[in-house]
């Protein structure tokens, strides 16, 4: 029976932790929705209600009246239970034998590292899909392979529909639309002006850039009296008007089976993410307890399952790499977001 040398489960998870910061840094969803591990089986948070009213008049020698205490709202969400694996089958084990030898043990570390990279990407793609879908629509639904609904969430998020679609460049008014969204910050502890970000995919930005409305974006002039034609010039105008800065994010995923590309941010959708007074995150992706972890603690876990040496039971030799995580999003400040339909 051949002996295979490969990473231990502990080493595999240490390598994953080294890779994750670089992988996450290229995904701006984690700027809006950072990940956090919580030692709990459910996702729960509280949000204090807004302070209201004006100070009471007591009059000279008058008693100080007591005011009503500020309440709070509690939210509880069930996490999703995610995980999958990929097999290194007998064909791969056979073809990866040491070159120039007939039966020497093969080192499969390169194969396991390749599977790990793929599984890590799929995990982050899933988390990113959940994040952008929730932020850009106010809800998300995840089904099993059999079509059963397994994980979902829905929140009330501020929404705005452009008076004229941006795809009608002659009369569309993106500056007026962003100015209207800016006013939605009234009554909420959030900035939807220059401190905010207007996220859109490249197709939506291209539509914006072709604006031909002389009373709106097309009519605005740069310092050199030229029409604003590129992202830097447009953002200069937006910042000057205390409006959100545009950031283009055009990444997405390739669907299993079809290979069809789907952008994380839908076409004709702009997500305006505001800024809280103290810079608190608007949302978080909570990693909950995971029974696959040796300590039963929170966070993702990767492991290797070795099925070589089971030929006597009628099984072909194989090694499988698995990746699991339990978790879901917590939208901490829904009022700090606005979904624009443009």
C-alpha cells in the first residue's frame, strides 16, 4: 500500500489563515461588511432607537421633568451551514506519481494546495454574494441543490428610483438623483454625502458617463471648462457638491455548469453606503460555532479525509479536501444604506 505525504488539518488551516488577508483585501464587500467570529450558535444584535425631542422648559424654581428612556430593538437570525469538498481520485493519485519512478510514494501536497485555493475562493464568493445581494436588494435567499430554501434574510432598506433611467442620457439627471439620496440621511445618524460611497458595476458607470443632460452632469464643467468625461473628473464634481464618491466594482462569479458570469452588483443598481459618526461598520458577516472545529468554536474549518488503504473494503483510493463554515450577515444599521434603481 502506498503512503502519501500531505498537510495535516492544523497545517491546512494555518495556511488558509495566511492566505485569507490577501484574498479578502481584493474584495471591498469586507470594507462594508467585515467578518467577525462569535462563540454562539445564532446571530443576535441590538440597535438603540434614535434620540428624539427637545429639552423641556422647567421655568425658574421649577422641578426638572423626567423624559422617556430610549428603547432598543433586538434582532435574531439563524446562520447558514455551508460546506463542500473536492476529491483527489485514483486517476489523479496515479498520474501524479514521482516522475522517473514506478511505485515510489507520491507527494500530493501540491494537489491539496490547489483544492484549498479553489475551496477558499468558493467560500469567499458565497459570502460576497450573500453580502452584495443583501445590500443591493434588501434580502437574500440560498437554496440547497434540491431547491429547498435553507438560508434567508430580509431587511427594510431605504430605496430610491431615478425619475428618468440613466439609460436615457438626454434627460437623465444622476446629480439630482444623488442629491435626493443625500437627503435620506435626515433623521438618521449617518452621512450620505461626500463621506459615502456610490458602488456600481462598470456597465452602470458607462451609462452614467454617457450622460447628455445639459442641466445635470453633462452641463457641469471642470476647472478647464471641459465636460467631465472620466471617473476622476466626475468624482471631483460629486465631492464638490458633497455627494457620494463613485467606486466601480465589476467582479462576480462563474456559475457552476454553465460558466455564466454574474456580477455581484446588478446592472442599473447603485448602492450608496453611508458613514456612521464614529465610523462603525454598517454590517458584519458573523461566523458562528462550527462543530467541525476541534474546539467546537466559531470560524471556518478545512480538513483532509484520507481514503487510501481501503481497497480491501472495495473502495478506490482517494483523498478529499473539505471546507466548512457556519454564519450569516447582520445588517446593523439599515438606515445607512440606500439602494438606487437607475
